[in-house]
């Protein structure tokens, strides 16, 4: 990972002043009601759409007290068409909380703002930095893209520790100075990062030639812009039932086959696996080919659960006594109990063979 230059914040703020967006209706104000309303509307919604809704909403509900006192139907009606209606319900609840808990005045710190309904860490930081000049970092999806590319930050943001570390870096990069300086620099810097993410460092085709940090950007230097940010999807847990044929021949030998090279227990030896009981019985019949005449009826052993990282495996062993073993092959062989220890067996299969037989 690279290090951002010391003048990172200065570059972003200088660029924003000249090339950024400075005339949107929710800018050039330190009124937290307007800033908050615009931030919530802009989540998952295009600027062009918000340009239409924002003035209409303000026209009917011009301040936090009016919003708090409005019937829920009025709020939902003004929101109608913006989608994600939980935002509207949270907006209403947040206005009521501001009135009830803070006497109708938005708190001035990101930490307190974050305690209000519907205000996450990044939104709280945006309001605090725009309205009160607080040195608080935003880290929405656009800003994550900008920072991870500039830094070549390749840690997986699906991991909470990696995301926490990026918050720390984002905080470290913020402008520094006294309160008066931050009152000007913080809104400019915060807006600059938002603008970079929205109009320059685009997800698919970043306009690196127009970027104020292109000469220090790791992703641009390596031509690997699309590699950042790294975020794997959280895998959902799934479950499966496997039927294990424990075929036991003379001298306690058990038939073991090598698992395929990929997938669960790849390359290990294992009892044959079937999707259900009927398939197991058919598989056994195919193996014995009528030569297992002395074989008794297969017997189900107690089923048990084996927990893998992303899957619950319900294992159903079935014991079959085989009087006349079929020949060893390239894929499988009859293994005596003394050999099991030296064979690569999945742990639950080893337990099964050691305990159940
Ligand atoms: Fe994004 Fe390109 Fe700027 Fe790097 S140089 S931050 S990839 S726009």
C-alpha cells in the first residue's frame, strides 16, 4: 500500500474550489436541516432527481420543527417516487428526536449526530464537517473507491478490521489547523472527496487525467483502477445432506475412494458419497454386481452434523457388510484399520471409522 502525500487534503480542497460542484441548492449553507435532508435524499438517488425533490420538500416542511410535527402521510407523500421509504420514515423519526432530545437544534458533533435515527457514521461526519467544521471523515462508497485507489489499499473491506483501518487512514488524511481554518477547509475537503468520487474517479471509467492526485495514485500508476476497492461478498451459509457408504469387507477393511481435486475434502480419501439413501443402495448394488451374496442388509448408523466454514453438512453413514470385496481400482481401495492413520481422511470420516465401527 502506498502513502498519500502530505498535501493530499490541500490538493483536494484546491481542486474542489476550481473544478468541484459549488452551486447545488443544498450547498453554501451551514443549516444542518438542509444539509441533512440533502444527504439522506442523495443516498441511492441521483443528483438530478434530488434537484427536483429537495426544493419541493423544503417548500412544505421548511425546518426540523415543521417536519417533526407533520403527519407521516405528508412526509411519505413528499418522498413518493424517491424509493427506499425507510429513509423517509427515519427522516421523520430523526426530526422528532432532534425536537425531543435536543430542543429542535441539531447537535454539533458527529458523535451525537450518529445517535439519531437514519444517520450513519459517514452522514454524521458530512453534516458535522459541512455545518460545524468538525474534523470528521466521510467514507461512503464513492470515497472508499477514491481512497483505496490512491493508496493501493488492497485489504478486503468485507472484513471489519480492514474497514476500520481505512476509517483511521481517512481521518489521518483530513485537513489540519485551528478551528477557524477548519471551518473553511473541512466543508471544501469533504465536498472535494464527494466530487472526485462522483465525477472523476468513476467506478468503471475513471478520468485520471483530470484528477488532482493522479501523480501519486497507486492504482493509476499500476493501471489497476478496477482492482479497488476490494470487497468480497459475504457468503451465505448453506446446508447439504450426504450419505456415506461405509462398505466393510473381511478383516475390517473399508472401501475408500479419492475425492475430486476440487470442492469439499478435495483430494482426500473418503467413503463413497451419495446424495440420498436410494442412490447409495443403487451404488452398492452396482459395485457388488451380485457377488456380495453373503452381504446382509445395509444398516443406517447415527447421522451427525459436520460444520464447515460456509456450510452445514448432515452426514448419514450406512454400514454395508461386503462378503466378497470388489477389486481395488485407481480411484479406490480396501484399507485396513491399521492403514487409516496414514491415509488423508476428512476429520469426520476418520472419527466415523474410528468410533462407529
Ligand atoms: Fe481515481 Fe484515477 Fe484519481 Fe486514482 S488517479 S484517484 S484512479 S481518478
